[in-house]
């Protein structure tokens, strides 16, 4: 329906506004429409205020009445406005208009055609007084000039305290480009150590409209992480006039030089904050390399421009440190923010040698941090490799702090922190901070070292208790995989076995002892050996699990799972019994995958509930998949989703059993597994029928 076809009350609705943020958002806008015959077909309430005509007096009348008369031979303004809008699709122009009282004044027009469902079109005009447009443009030009030339920092934040607009002066104070500010929160750029007080003040301005005048704030910025600043800040709420977005405006002045006392207090809080972050971020795992990387990540760039962690390689761990002998270290973590050639210092040369009498020897002998100046004297006494000494001198590093990594009386290694000449030199307070960082990191490194030793023992024990070679049968081809969990988790109790039984039968067994470390590995070995011994006597699968359950309870094994499968090649059938273990999967020759024996029994060690078994037919060339939960359960993926994925990938896998096993593991565990994982695949071969007598 075209505007002229609408009822008059619909045409008298509120004025149409332009898109937010345009000039028309800030001035009164009149809206009217001209049809193909040059008649007024739409008349908004704003049009009556601008032109003076009420809707009944102007609708269906020539639009030429809205403009002063021109030369008789030339097209009138209304006709030209409609023609240009239909030709160009959108036309913006300044034209004089005629008020109902006979006065003439300049207006700005934006005209565009609108086509109705019946095919007819109306040219819509949006009109504002020229003097109002000029006033808004002048105001905006003033604001632009203010942001360009004002010598103090200016900023506009939205209601969520994110940067919307700022001047170059403030960008320079922050050491960041204007573009890098936009969209970031104020507290993300202006980093304080006041427990959230600054953010609360900003929030009060935004939410309550309470201006903040001349407050002193100590802060750092991501662009100048090494420079403590004190700023005098004033913030005020931005109005919500004519539908503009709410927000906060601000003026900021750097008064660092006159507020040195506050600066020193801010620096002290920064050091305490760094220690707090170090306590939270260093030692999140029991992995030596990860702990070292966490230390350098905490230190750079806030404390220094570069950081290195090296572990000592003792020739004889039982002998005390001898400063008269060369010292060898292994670099396990390093980072820098400096440009080349400084990056060469943190890359390569994993093994480092320090000659007797070096600064490193001094630090390890005294057990206290040492600050050194990077010069020819230092490099000649400490750096063996001449090329590396040259790179260090050219790196831009001016000062180094060397801090020993000592925990429980054991020297772990050394941490180094470096600063360029562009930053303040290390102070006594910085030296103390470096020692505290190194002390905390050393304790975490020692914990990780001890844990790694236990991990190695558990892994060695577990591998010793797993079968060296599985039983071989002409009726069964087997591929097996065991993947230990990552260093961040302890070795588990996963196990598996293939056992030849009387009558050409073959038993497949997979289990998992709950828990980690040496106890789990020992319990796993006990259950595997017991299962192998029991299986040779040929009990039914459910009876074997009952004996294993009794063994678990007598051995103090609280919880373990097991899946036991016995295949008879002469009948083509298999009996399956389970104790709380993920179910057997069978891939049939046509590629379909079947789940067999889900939920057969409770875990071993529970006791009191009898086990049961089921029987199923296994056609020739079908593939059995036995596995532990490490294959199908992971962080962010529940066990049902993992089981569905395993069924899918088992159905897709092609080639030999070895290739199928690799395909499944690659698909389900693209990264190192967080938990121990066992996968056993077995392909069925039919028994050869006996020949004629």
C-alpha cells in the first residue's frame, strides 16, 4: 500500500528518524512524499511544522506549492527533485522552500523513490532547515578540531567503559595507536593496582551520572608496561539527548613528575601484584618445562625485556657444587620482546657452558641474586662462545639480574632477567623481587622434578608388567596400541592381553585400574597376571570376572574395570563378560559397527553382585575393538560422544589392522592423550574344516 492509500491517522504518526549517528539525528526532520503525478501523497507531522500546511490542506495537491515559483519555462524544484531522485536512486540537495505564511528559507533535502506492491512509486523527501544543519556541522567541526589540537588527553567511552573515540595525545601517553584502543575496556588499557577502585569510580560516572574531577590515579599501560604514570583524570557522563548512546567523557593529564611519592607507592603495589600473579601462574602443572615457561611468561614484559631459565647438568649429582669447575646448564625456557639480534639469545644453544669464576658460579655459590651490567668485562668472564658474546652486546640488553633456583637445599638452576637501556635500571627492590620469583619457581621446579622421577618409575613399572608379545593364533590377527597419558597426568592402570586357550580358543582381555602412579601400575600387573593364570584353566567369562573381583577386594583395589572375550573359531561364536568397562565394538564385513555387551556388570572391587556373560556370532573377517576410556573420554567430550566417534571412525577405517589402529587413534586423539589409552583390534579368521579321513 502506498503512503497516499494509508488512513490519515497512520500518516500522522511520529516523525521518521535517520540512522543513529548521522547529522539528521540531531535536527528536526520533516518527511513528505510526491507521487508520479507530482502530487503530495504523504505528509508527516514534522512536515506541517516545517512548511506550515496541515495534512488535509496539502495531500493530493501539487508539490510545487512547497517551493517558490521559478522561471516558467524551466522545470520547477518539485519536478526536478522527483526526477533526480528517480534517476539517481538517492539525491541530496540544498533548495529554498516556501512556508505557508509566504516566507522563504533554505533547507537540506534527501530524496529517494519508494515502490509500492502495485508498482506505483512515491519519492520520499527528508527535509531539515539549512541553518540547523549548518549549526550541527559547525559543532562537529569544533569537536574534531578539539580532539586534534587539544594538548591534554581526551576520551569518549561507551556505557560499558570501552573506548569509542580518543585523541592522539592520549594515544601517545598510553604508547598505543588510536586504533588499538577502540573496543577495549578502559581498565584493560589503564592498568591500576588499587583493588578496582578506579573502575568503581568510572562505573559510578556511567551508572549514576556523578562527575569525577581531578582524581589522581597511578597506572601502567600495555604500550608502556615498564613505566609507572600518575594522571589527573576527570570524567563526566555523556547526555542521552535525541537518542544518542550513553557513555562517559574524560580529560586526562600526565602529572607523573609532580607525583613521585604516589609513583613509588604504585611501583611497590606493582611488585606485589607481580608476586601474586606469579603465585597463581607458576606451577600450574607438575611438568618442568611448563613451569619454566610460566616463569618467563610472568616476568616478560612486566619485569624485564627478556628472561631465561636454565637447569644445571651436574656431572656428579652426589658431589657438592665446586666453583673451580666449568658449569653446564640446559636452557629450557626463554623469551624476549626486543628486536633482532636479541631473539638469537633465546633460540638455539640448549646446552650452555660457563667457565670457572663466572657470574653464574658466584650466584650459585652465594645463593643470592646478582645484578650485572652487560659489557665486555661481563661477557669475557661469563660467556664462552664468542659469537654469543657478540650477540649479547648487540642485543640492546643493558642490565641482567641472575637469580639462583634453589629449593630444599638443592640447586636446580638459574633464572635470568634482562632490561634494555630504554627502561629504568634494576633497583634493590627489583633484585629482591627477582629472588622471590626465582625462589617460588625453584620450589615448583623441584616438585616437578620429583614428580617426573615418580612418573618415570611408574611408567617403567607399567611397561614391564604389560605383555612383551601377545599370543599368536591362526584364527585371529591382532593389532594393539598403548599410549601413556601426558606428563601433566600420572600414569594410569590400563592393561591388555591375548591368551591362547585349549581347543584353539583365544581370550582377549582389556582392563583399567582406577587411580594413577605406582600403586595403579602395581595393581594393574596383579590383575593381568591373575587373569592370565585363571584363563588357562578355562572358566566361563563370568566366573573369571568373579575371581578377579575377589582378587581385587583381597588386594585392596577399590575399583577396576575389565572386558573379557573368548572366541571359539570352530563355532564362530564368542562369549563376552564385562565389569563396568566400555562395551565391545564389532565391525562386520559390510562395514557396519555393532555395540555388544553394554552394561554387563559392575566394576571389580565392588563385590556382592554376580557377573553375567552373553554369546554372539562373529562372522569371518569381522573386527573386534577393545579399548579403555582414555580413547573415548576427554575434557570437553563426554563418554557417549566419544563412543559415537569411535564407532564412526572404526567404520571408516580401511587397510590392515595396523593401519586401522593408526587411523582410529589419529582421529580420536589428534593431540597427546591426557589419560592412558589402550586399543586392541582383532580380525576373525574362520577355522579350516578338517579334511577327509
